[in-house]
């Protein structure tokens, strides 16, 4: 995508209750503790279980290069008042087609408080306004309707269900797909 805006460093974004910032190696123990919960791994495609020592550090070390290459934006979701890490959110960018896949997880102690929706609204804004993306899409396992509600709340449109698309832990799982175009996002903000 030739019209991509190149940014020298990973962003820090602010919402009413959250700060979305680059991960540091100091976050690794919290990432391992929160993402390492079986309930988190069960709801995501790429988080392993068990979450072994060193995995969080290796994952965090990939972020600057992936960002500089325009492939990924991975941000820590941190509570503004306390500085506590509560999750992660990111965009996997496809420059050729000017779109990105939204991904996120929230640690179990922070479920049901609207943090994911708040962070997702801000990452959509960043993706459309700063990165100039045309489309952002996401998917969730059918057994995780809470993730689907986040997608609906941020204006994403249901696009279909890929039946038994993923083999995870010996079971075939459905993926429910959502997406939003920049024009739809702009209309929702108006």
C-alpha cells in the first residue's frame, strides 16, 4: 500500500480509562500470568497453554520489528488510574490490500468491565485515521459470544461463519467473522 503513513515509533493511545502503549519486557510476567490462564487460551487462536517461561519475552521482542515493517501493531491495555496491565490489543496489517485483522485478549480478572470495547474503539480510530486502512476485520470462536458483542459494539458487521474452520485442542471450532469499512466507521462517528 503506497499511501501508508510511516511512523517511527509505536503509538501510545489514550481513552477515558485506559492507556494503550507498547509492551516492555517488564510486562512479561503479567502477560504470562494473564494470558497463561486456560480460559484465555481457550478463546484465542494463537495463545498457547500452558504459557511457558520465556514465551512472553520472545513475543514482546517481536513487536518493534513487526511495527517498523508495517505488519503488526501490538499494544498493552493498561488501566490509566493504576498502571496495571489488563490485556492486549493489536492489528495484523495486510499492506497489499490495505486492511487489518483486529485481535485482543483481556485478563480474566478484568472481564465484564468494558475495557475491551473501549480499547477496540480506540484501535479502530488509530487504524482508520492514522494508518489509513480501508477495512478492519476480526473473528471469534462461536463459543465466545462476549468477543462478538465487542465487535458489534464497535460497529463491526457480521459477515459469516466459517464452520469447523479451526482445529484446537482436538476439536473443530467455528469462526464467526465481523468487519467494518472506513466509510462505515466514519458514518458511525458522525
